């Protein structure tokens, strides 16, 4: 019962005119958190977490803090109460609702330690006044079947419900009104997709008829299949992007799912997928969220739809989200409230993992386990979507027992034979000049190599007309410009010879008559093959993809074992593109790496029990789970169109918006390359990870940043 005699305050509005009591904030947060947790049956514990999370604000010390006093720990009190009630999951969530989920710690931890067990030893300010206003419900601790990882995952989802509810209630009070959140119901989006593809059904060519068969199967299976784990194995050119969306929307509507989350491995292709979905569903319904899409939140500069989308990046409260594997999986293993707010919105969703073969090997076990948790315990359906399925069945059987993989499109082997558009040949060892001669012998060709230096050398040796070099030494703005030129020349039948690193292999819809691929993993070779005869305008016999080794060059260390596994498949299969050959490749590759390589940082084993003596090491796991572990720094290149932005950086005006707009002009540079640039006086440092190129002669808009800095100026003449 609320005590009207002694109201304690949780918040004061920025203008000082309005007050929110602790009681009001706890009740509002508890109600929201319970609603968020309802899809996975965690509402009672979420409500308890909401009621307890800020009871520390009942203390006199916190009330003085609102008047300008010293900072007060107001979260430990509620965590101690939950722990005494034998609700450890609630205790973790409450303890971390500001500072992040802590490590569980050990029984020997002291009060000054930041672990949960350490904090249970702390003496907190007297906040017993909460007992006169709050009546705690009797709550049964929810015990899910499974191991410790299942419990840790539930704790993280409970935490997500709490922190999002806390943020939203605080936001609404501070603003004096609810923020514009949410979006169009998926039941209204499905008819938009159906109307968009209506013109396709009357297909005239055999190829388009087959694409329609795949699309139709996705609509039908989406409507008829019960929630679960699926594969969508569609060869390159089969239209899997729109087909996977068809399955997702049909399945979401049929099964009452809340949203669709599309997970893409590379930022280089996320824009075009988001553009396709926006054209179909309306841009207001598609949220694009990755490291380069964050915008500065300035409500007065945004229209209502844009403002809603900016807010939705905080908690993914949108109908369709297009994001990266880095954003998705690092959030699932994060411990900070800002990264975890969105997690509860993955419950009761349809999750599409595009190019599933690219799931990161060093984190494959925790990634598979997390997908399994979402499907088994949180009402999600997941689809592994690719032309080269990575044979994850055994891992799912181990880490998500009883969760079968169901293929959406039947007879994938027949599809492979139908869509076979190229002939793969292994040419063995080639000298660079011999490779150049072969490329010069045809008017249009793609050549993919493993090293950026090799790409630049080959490019320099080609005839100038229609030659292109695509590597990460080019900034994104120039890569996008060159891809547009390449596409136009290919369509016009003009000379077009492209030398590229692997960045061209996924999602880039170019169509070359012939291609060459330096020896790599089988999945990479087949991705290159997907850029050859993509539209099936030529016969497979004349559309040759040649695999080669460059004389005097061993494969880079990071892909050496991929190459070893691919070599074995070449020896044992006449056609290495067959589905059974692809499966054999992935099984062999993972066996060569060994089980330890699938969880290199011991993330899964740590969250399943202890990590270095600490129970449930949420904070430690978050520090270790980094899909991109690169020593590279960003060097921004000076171009006419970004001069004002670079001046802003030099003058210390480093806002998020400035960095976002500069993102398309950055080049990733590794330490040895940076050292050469520094020695030449060609860069200046803005902060610890950001540099500006001061010698503009070292950047060529058709070739990128010079690797050989000493000779760079002459090289680009």
C-alpha cells in the first residue's frame, strides 16, 4: 500500500517542475518488464526485478543525491533482497541494471569486489521505507531444462526486460510523454510483399519459373510449419533474399510472431538488403542497425518516422530489423544495459541468418548454443540461409538436443543441378604474368586473390581501359562508385577486368562470363563462382571458374586450414560444388581445427559453469566475446567531398554524427602499414584509434591506399 505521508522520489524532471515517486517508478517498471518477459514465461520474475531494482532510492542518502548530494549505490539493496529470496537470476539483473551484469564471483570475494557475491557482503544505506509501500509477490523460481548456460541465458533475457523497462519509464517521465516507438503490424506487411511479387508469377523463362517455385515454397512452408529451426538452401541466383523474407513474414503471421530479424555477415552488403526490403515494405518499417548506421539523436532534425527508427536502434522495437552478425551475437553475450536492452525482443521473432556458413569459427559453439536457446525456450524460429550449408546439424544436436533442422525447399540436390552455371577447374600453380595473360585474353573477367598487395600488382599489369581493383584499401564511398561503374560496363558488354579480394564474394550482384579464384576455402571459391554467369545467360561449359595457386606464395596463415580441407575435397569429389562435397568440406575443416577452436575463448564452457573460478562470468565473457579482433585502426582519406568533416575532426568537433558521416571515407590499416605511414609523416592522429591521411598523393580513388609508402607517389603517377 502506498504511504502518502513520506513519498520518496525516484526522478525530478529536467525543468524541476515534475516529480516521480519511487513507488510509481517501481510499479511502472515492474509492469513493463513483466509484459516484455511474457513471451518466454518469465513475467513473475521480471515483475519482481522491476519492483526491487530501485528500492535503494528509498534511502535518505539517495534523496539527498537528488538534491545534489554524493553518488549513492542504489542497486545493491534490491539485489541483496532478491538473493535472500533465493532468486539469483533476479539478483543478477537488479545488481547490473546500471553498471552491467557482473561476474558471479567466488565465495571468498570481498565487499569491495564488483562481483555479485562480493556485493552481497556490502553494507547499504537504510532503505527499509520501501516495505511500507511495496508488497513483493510470492514468486516461483523458473528452472529451465538444460545446463548452466540455459540458466545464464535466462538471466540475460530477464536483465534485458528489466533494463529496457527501466529506460522506457524513465524516458517517458523525463520527456513528459511517451516516445514514438513500435511500428506496423507484420500482418499488414505480408500483403505488401505479396503485392510486390504478384508480377513475378507469370514467369516466361525457365529460370524465373524455378525462382517462383522456390518463392512459392517459402510462402507455403512459412504458413504451414510449426516454429523451430530451419535451413533454406538455395543456390546462387535462386532469389533467396526475397524468398527468405517470404518465409519469415508468412511464418510470423501464421504463428503470431512479433518481428523479423535479418542477420547479415558483412556491413558491405547490409545496405543493399535493407534497400530491397524497404522498397517492398516501406522504409519506415525496416530498421538498419550496425556500427555504421548509428545516428546522433536530435529529435528536432528528424521527421516522426526517422525519429522512431533512431529510438528503435536502442531496443529493436521495429517490425523488420536488418543487422550484422557482429551486432547480433556480441549483443547476445554483452553485459552492458545499452547492448542488452534489445535482447528480449528476439523472443517470439523470426531470425534469418544470411550466409550461415560465415558464422565465426572461434565462437561457433556459443553462437549455435545461443540460437538453440532462442528457438527452444524463447519462441523464436531461426533460418540458416545459404547456398553452402555449413553442416551444423551435429552441433545443434549436441547443444540444443531435440531440436531438428528442417529444410524449407525440397530436393536441394536437384536445385543444385538446375542452377549449375559454371564449370570449376583447378589449374594448379600459375605465375603472376601468366595469370595476367589469361585475364587479358578475355574482355570481361573477375579475379579474386587472397592478398591486397597481389590485387594491386595484378591491377597495375592490366590494360588501363576497364580495369578495376577492389580491396579494403579503398574507402567504402569509392568501392560503391566503382561497383556502379563495373555493373554498367558488364551490362554494356564493354571491357571490364576486375581484380578483387574476397570482399566481392558475398552479396555483390555482378555477372562475369569467366572468373579466376586464388586457392582458398571451398565456401570462398563457390562464392566467387556465384559472380560468374549469375544470370544464366551462357552455358556452364563456357562459364569457367579457374582455381589457381600463385607461384611462390603460400596461403595466408588465417586460411591455411581452409585450403587444406578444400584440397582434400578436390581430391575426393569430381564436382566440388555438390551439396555432399560442401558438407564434407565443412566437416573436415572443423575436424582439422578441433573442438577447442570452436570456442576459443571458453565462452560457452565458462557460462555453463565457472570461468577461472568465477560462477556465471557475465562481465568476463562480454570482454572476451569479440567477433572482430583486429589491431587495425581507421585512417580517413582526404577527398573534396569530406573536407569540412575532416576540419571538424581536427578542431575537436568529434560528434557521433561526424564519425557516422565519415565512415564511408575510412580505410582499415594494420600496424605494419601504419608504421610506414608514420615514418613517412603521412598521417596525423586524432585519437587512439583514428588517424587522418595528410599525404593525399598516397590515396588513389581507383586503387586505394598505397601499401608501399616509400614508392607510393611514383606508383600512382
